[in-house]
């Protein structure tokens, strides 16, 4: 188990940053790491006052003292890089420790929009047997490879990515599939656990023999990942 120093924002919107910091801690722990997050530990009531510069600096330095035994620093950057985080990054580099940058928000806040008020009409009623025939399982995305557009066919498109080729762990095997959710970056998708339909016919999508279909939410003017970190690859969805 790697000992790591965890960096995430604290000052500013403290409540929001605390919630994000706890999510970052969980992410690190689920990766098999043993993180130390001094900005979450030492700022608890009765310990150090982050509003007092001297105490704030003391907390930062106490946390960075762990770099003597830590293998690296992990920087969770979805909400930006604060001055305290930058201080930690520079300290890690000065100590010749590696620095790994991470994102855990499946949908960056800058892209979040309210769903439209209109919804598609309900589809016709089906039999239970038709629903039970679908094999929907939680799968972990193991790799994400951009499929680039042909500039001759799509000369006016700004985004060069046409789709993503995914390798997913289904709990039963590892297989390839394709998705057109290109509003997400590869970093947004890598390692995420999402529902996939596994028993649809193989389809050739953008040159990929796609053997599964991702299940996502359609908000009208945005699409959202149905991420769940509490499940394991292969867990059934019903």
C-alpha cells in the first residue's frame, strides 16, 4: 500500500472543498493507497485555525513532513490548484517525489447545465421477459482511446475526437466497445464504474467491434454518467 500526500483545495468555499476532499480521500483509498490529507485533518475544530496565517502554514508544513515516507503526492485538480496545493507540489518536486494529477468529477462544473424541462414521451409497455432478457452490469473502464475524425470529411469540426474506443472490465471478461460521449475527456472516463448492456449483438462503431453499450442519463442539453464507486465489475443492475 503506497503512502501518499493528498492535495486538494480547502480555503474559499470550505464546505464545498471539504466535500470534494472527502471524495478525493475515498478515491485514493479505493486505489489501494494510504493518503494523508493534512488540510482535512488539522483544520478540524479545536486543532488549527486555517484563518490564522501562522497556524495555516504550520499545518501545511506538518502535512508535508510526511513526504519523507510518502512515495508521491496526488493532486486532485477538478476545482483548480490553490496556493497551498502549489506549495505542496513544489515541495514534492524539490524532494524528488513524483506528482500525479487526478480528476474525479465525472462532469466538470463548467460543463454542468440544468436539464431541459421537456422530456421524451414514455415508450410503449413491454413484457417483463423483455426486460429480464437484458444483461446490464456495472463495469470498470480500463482504457480510453480517442478515435479521431478524418479532417477531409469533417473539415469544419473543432473537436478532432469522433468517439472513444473503450476496454471495460465486465467482471466476466474484458471487452472492447465504443461510445460517442466525447464531451467527457479520457481522464473523466478512465477507472469509472458505469452500467453497460452486455448481451446486445456486436456492432461495428467507428471501426470498433463494440461488444457492449454504456447506459447514461440524457438531460436534454447534457448527458450524464451513472457513476457508482460502491459496486464491483460484474454486479448486476436490475
